C-alpha cells in the first residue's frame, strides 16, 4: 500500500544483496564510466544518448551526481563484497 501511495508498482523479489534496482544499476554506472574512460564520448553525451536513444529518464552520470558518488561507491562496494568479489 505504501509503494502504491508513492505512485510506484510494488513487486516481489527474493532477498538478495542489492535486490533488483541496485543489481541492475551497478553495470549501468560501470559501463558509463568505462565509456568515459575509453574516451568514447564525454559524460554529457553519454547521458544524452541514454535518455534520448535508450529511453532512460537519466543517464548514468546524471544519476550518479543525483545519488552522490559517496553513496554510489558504498552501495557498489557492498554488493561487490556480498557476492564475494565476483566481477
């Protein structure tokens, strides 16, 4: 009821490290960072492509900036450790 009151669609998920959102978000951020590292494009262009062609509401860099890099790093580290450092 709480999720629906927030305008969200609740789903049932198995209790796993990171649950669904954080498991999917880690590669989203990592690939954005990898593209930037490889100089495929700048951060603004990668964000624009993900919004305009990928249908995402925000690109990986916009989302990392919104969440905070400290929080993103802590969550990434936590999920990584929970999976015994499996890359």
